[in-house]
C-alpha cells in the first residue's frame, strides 16, 4: 500500500476533499493499521496519532471508518462490501467521463462472500476498465488455511 500511495495513486491531502482524484478502498478492513501507516506516510496525520489505535474514543479504529479517520475513503470491515462500493465508485467515475481510477484490496478468504460475485458481474457488464482489484493471495483466512472454494475463485 505504501508503494501504491507513493507511486501510483492520485490521492493526497490537498485533493482528498475533491472527487477529481483516484479512490482506494480497503475491502479487507481488518487490515486497517496497514492503511493507517500508509496514510501517515502520506501526511494525513502526525506520527503520535498512530498511538491512539483502538483506544477508547479513538479516531483510529481497527477497521477503517470514513467519518473518523482522515484519508479513509470508505468504512469497511464487513467482508465483501468494499469491492461492491469500489465498483459503484468506478461506475460513477465512468458515467462522469472522469479519467480517475478506483483501487480496492480484497482478501483471498473474503472471496468466499457471495456479494463479491455480484460486484464482479456488474464490473464486467459495465466494462469498468478503471477499476483495479488486488487480491491479497496469502492462502490464509484468519487463523487457518484458505477454504478450497476461495482457491477456485482465484484460479
Ligand atoms: C461478513 C464478515 N464475515 C466474517 C468476518 C470476520 N472475519 C474477519 S477477518 C476474516 C478472515 C478473512 O480472510 P482473508 O480475507 O483471507 O483475510 P486475511 O485473514 O488473509 O487477512 C473473517 C472471516 C467479517 N469481518 N465480515
Ligand atoms: Mg487471506
């Protein structure tokens, strides 16, 4: 994510309040701390802010909350939903003729969610060429190996 934000994404503190930019949606919301480290590197908040992770009353919840944390595009944590939101954002950009890209990161275990099928079918139907979906193919889900069904989806 550090490489993506530094080298590829058109997302910065200066353009975040505008829709004239790329979007990134962390569909596997339980990886929130990885996103927060990246947002810190991009200057969305100070280093000290990172120490508030998961504290009572924090603005840095373990799963990203767009209403709490600067730089977060979408509230995620319920697996399967982020990819659907990303598809909707990419479709909106296409309708507007905007040149921007929408990126999302999904887990390989998350691919078990039925919702992601509908998102994939929608994206294909509308030929969303500016939607980029990364799969974190780590062969694990939570504390065990990936279900065989999810492996088939990746193949
Ligand atoms: C709809 C939904 N069901 C269950 C969970 C609980 N949950 C959190 S992480 C996780 C495992 C997901 O596996 P994967 O996407 O491969 O992520 P990884 O463990 O590799 O980080 C599950 C089932 C959830 N967050 N949302
Ligand atoms: Mg996994």
